[in-house]
C-alpha cells in the first residue's frame, strides 16, 4: 500500500494547529493500515506508551507519527549535571541543534536553558517559531558555568515567552534592569526564583511586584543587596516569600508583610551564611511584626534565627492561629515559656522542627507539647 507522506510545510501547519491531532476522525473502510489511523487515535496510542524507548522510537515510523511525538513533548532539559561539585563533562550540544529542537517541539511547557552554550545569537532570528506555550523557564547558573547572559540577552530571551508563569534565575548576573525587562515581557508571572542574585536591589523587586499583579511566590534567598523596602504596597496575591540571607531591615520586614496575604514566610539563615553572620538578624521585634502582619500565615521558617527571645515566641502563639508548619532549629533563645506559648496558641500546628542542642527547652515542656499535640514535634539531628 502506498502511503502519502505530508510535506514538511504541511507538517509545520499541522503542528501549529493545536487541535489537529485531537479531532475525532472516521476511518474509511479502505484504510485499515495502522499508518492510516486518524490523528486522535495515534495521539491516544502515544499517550498510553509508558516505556521511554517506546516513546522515543514512536516518531521513526513516518512523518505523521513524528508530529504526534513532537506535540507531546512538554519539557526540554539539557542534562549537564553536577557531580561532586564539578560539572559533568557531557559533550556540549551546539546552539544550532538546540535551536532546531526548540522549533521542532512546538508545545513545550517547561524549558531549561541553564548551563547551556550561548543561544541568543542563534535563536534571535527564529524566536517567533517557538516559546508561545512555555510556562516554566529555568536559567539557573553555577560558579563554573562557561557562559552567563547579560541583561540585554536576558531581555531578548524573556520576550520569547509571553505566557511565562514560573521562572528560575538562581545565581545569575541579572540586575534591576533585567528584572524590569522580565516584568514587562512576562506580566503573568506567578512564581519567581532569584536565589543568590547579588546584583538586584529593592528597586528591581519593587518594579517586579508592581507590574506582575498575579505574582504569588518570590524567592530572594541570599540576595544580599535587598533590604525589603521594595515590598511596600505588595499585592495580597503574594502568599510565599523566601528571604533568608538578605540584608532585611525593620522597615523591610514591615514592607514584606504589608500585603497581608502571606501564608508562607521563610527567613531562616542558610547554613552557608551562619558562620559568617551575613544577611539580616531576625530578632524579637521582627518576629512580632511578622506575627501581627500575617494573620493567614501557615508556614514560618526561622531556623538559625538566634536573636528571637520570649516576646517573639509569645507573639507567634497569640497571633498566628492558622500556623501549620514551624521550623526553629538553631534558635538558641527558644525556652520553655516560649514553647508553651506556641503550644497553647497554635492549635492547628502539625509540624514543629526543633533541635535539643541549641535551645533552652527542657524535656518536660517537650513532653507536655507531645501530650497536647501528638506527633507534631520533630527533632532535627
């Protein structure tokens, strides 16, 4: 039986038609070959394949089957990994090959471009051919990566992904100018990760929050130039903030809680910084401000915050009635009365991480806690 293979132009048009391979079709009596099955049937067959080898070889049958394989490719990740602190010596893929792969996979939703060779020069001329469906983008770096993107190049990359909702830029050299470009190009962002981005300041955070009104998660851990004042007037949609290791000031703490919608707040000092005492010091005053400004708070991470005294713990018990998770490892001034206040006030608490070596709590108060809220206390080794 002769099989008519569609031309590449037709295949490209089919790939752009989101419903082409999902439309119900009738099989004519004269078409009993498996290669003549309608697109919706082929699509269903592909989705039922569980083995990776089967899915990878599916497109080798013919061009129509290749299109089915392409439109079901939802993520692209370049698997250069770190082993024992060093980058694996995987053979590098040329930017041209990566570009062709991105154009081939028209329905990508997750894309990782971190640790890749320079792409902007190759992709700039063809960027209209991909990216419209990408929702999650990863551009994270490591110190020994061979190439990092400038603000101008990042601006170009951001413009390729108008529907982006999640982005990771850990350890990148992005500045406030790059954040402004991100906010302008991707105003529908809901989650932004900027860990260890030392070049961004409160100005960039302010622009991001003002222009991305749907933003609900912001991770600025170890961004040492941020004091927190950029959060002033943040929307109530912002429900999760990670800011441990930042240089937060009292007015910055007040700004972070100003939206009133926070459900998760992580201010624990990362282990890498505890020895050097870098970043802000979360003290009793800061915790009191947080407890009063976050009535919806469900998760609070204060590990290694060594300056929180009794009044801070009492404020948590008095104000944080929705608290579910509390992490206080390394809080040296957590005492029996403080733990008693948490036990009496936070009736919804399901998890309390604490260590016995770095606080002043006695075994009796921990036993009392266990009797009132069984299974809540977990000891950190």
